[in-house]
C-alpha cells in the first residue's frame, strides 16, 4: 500500500504573474492570492490576456447548427435577457460535463443523425461511470489527552492510500479504490456537525470523539456496464423545450463486493494501528452506498474504432470532424482517481491537436 500526502496544485514560486503560496493553509476555502490552481482563476484570465478569448456569461447553448451532414456550422444560444443569437465557428468543442454533453448530442438529432449527433456507434450516453464510497471512523484513545490544536485552516484529508489492487487484482471484483484519511479538529466541519450539546458535556465529547478520531473515506471505481447510462427523459423538458437527461444507475455485484472489501480493509487498518472502530457501515448493501454525483465520466468515450466509441484520441468525433469534446465524458476507463487532472491533460491535448489541424487547413 502506498501512502502519499494530498497534493493541492499550489504554486511554490512565482509563475506567469501569479504570486507563490504563503502557506496560510486555507486552500479549501478559496485562495486569496490565487496561488492555488482553479480553472476560473488561473488559465481563463491568462487566455483573456491574449485577446483571443471572448467569454459569453449567462448564456446557454440551446442548439447545434449543421452546415451539412458531417460539419458543424455553429451554435444557437440564449442570453440572460431571453434573446437568441448564433455563433458560427470552424470547430466546436462542447465541454458541458458528462451528463450534459451527452444530452446535447442526443437532443441534436436529425435525419442525418437519427440517434443523435455523432452517435452512429450508439455509444453517446453509454459507459457512464463515477465513484462511490463509504466511510469508516476509528478512535485512538491513546491521544485523548493531547493538547487541543487549532486545525482551522488545514485540510481535513491530509493523506491518501492510493490505488488498492491496481498491481494485484482482487479475485472477487474488478477495479481499484483509494482511501482518503482525515483527522484533526475543524470547528466548522466536525464539532458543530457531529457533536451534540453544549458546555462541559460538549467539551468532553470533543475530547472523546473529535480529538481522537480518524476517518477513512473510501472512493471506488463504479463498475461500467450496460445498466449505467444517460438518456433523454420522454416527459420532462428544460425551459427551452428540450428533453432533460435521465441518469440510470444500478449498483451491481462488483460494486457491492468492492465495498465489502473497503469496509473490512479500513476496519483492519484502524485495529492494527491500535484504534477501535467508532462507526462503520458494517455489512454492505446497495442502500448504504453513496455515489459521487460530481465525478461522472464516460458518456462519449474515446477509442480507435468508430463502431464502439464516439471520439478518437484527439477528442475529435468520428462522425463529425469539426466537432471535438473537451470534458470528462471522453474518459474510456476510470480507476479510483479523482478526475480533474486527467480531464485537464486530455483537454490540453485536444486543444493542441485542434490548433494543429486548423493550421494545416484540415477543418472546414
Ligand atoms: C463539490 C465538488 C467537489 C469536487 N472535488 C473534486 C476533487 O477534489 N478532485 C477532482 O479531481 N474532482 C473534483 N470534482 C469533480 C470535477 O469538478 C469534475 O469532474 C469536473 O469539473 C468535470 O469537468 P467537465 O469539464 O466535464 O464539466 P464542468 O466542470 O461541470 O463544466 C461544464 C461547464 O459547461 C457549462 N454548460 C453546461 N451546459 C451548457 C450549455 N448548454 N450552454 C453553455 N454552458 C453550458 C456549465 O455551466 C459548466 O461551466 C468535484 C466536483 C464538485 C461539484
Ligand atoms: S490558500 Fe494559502 S496555503 Fe492555500 S494556496 Fe493560497 S496561499 Fe497557499
């Protein structure tokens, strides 16, 4: 098992006009000096400075316009005041997130694309996956009388047990999981939420539970299968009249088997470290699993074969050459890792390949 400190993507020296981190420890509440990477505060301001980026805020893409069966002409969008306008383009890169990008392709069906845009493979909306998890909490009475520390400002999850079973697969299930290890006393996130009462009893509880606890937050790769997908709701529509998406999710035997191992392993780690298990899901059932609905990927998957995938390795749709997908929906597989860095790496590569193709005159 490998244990690593959690990485936070903060600059340790001045980069492109951004000041470096001064280690105040408040990253999770937002960085006052923008030393911590975020899309909104790091690449977008840099791109705006080039003069090549225009941001249309409070605008929603409502339709994709076609020049002919194989080429995008642009988009139609609705502005905050309700007005409708259009933008024409040489290439379009939707990056609306895994559920919404699939919906956009599915609602833009036509006689040339009867199953939805770029969906001759039938894979748009399929292969949906995310992460699911459970939490086990242990108490370590030997540190009960330690001095109270002010942990406001540090992140709760300090360390990570990475990729269990990546090197030696478990015979009972496919896939990997990780364990985020949290501890410390964070007035806002722990005491108020988990400890009842006030006065002396409240302080006692803080010592008994909060100071001595460690949480094992487990995150596993949800098994990809035909039972997990996005399609269009035949009844419910958005304010522009287009069908809303439906997310179909079923926990399967693989997910339950992985979850059982998660719980048993975390309990074993706590006991081996001299602690006692304070709270645990115990025997796992589908009802106890928690899906991470922020981590959806996979609905326009990448692949070499146009019959079994939606985009190629450049993020370019097999069916529509000037349509690229720039978000997490193109992931062809999904281990237990958080998605953002892979998402950024893939969209970076797509941007480079798109620029090369435009320079070479390959796109309309
Ligand atoms: C609370 C929370 C915590 C998270 N924590 C982590 C973490 O610690 N680590 C990690 O790796 N990941 C984390 N994630 C997941 C990560 O943020 C997502 O995986 C990632 O943002 C997905 O990127 P995306 O480009 O696919 O979609 P998004 O980032 O969702 O971007 C889609 C954009 O498209 C816009 N859009 C959608 N439809 C339209 C339309 N029709 N017209 C115009 N615009 C449209 C949306 O407004 C949005 O701005 C977290 C997510 C959340 C919500
Ligand atoms: S919030 Fe503080 S610790 Fe975090 S990146 Fe910004 S300066 Fe550094």
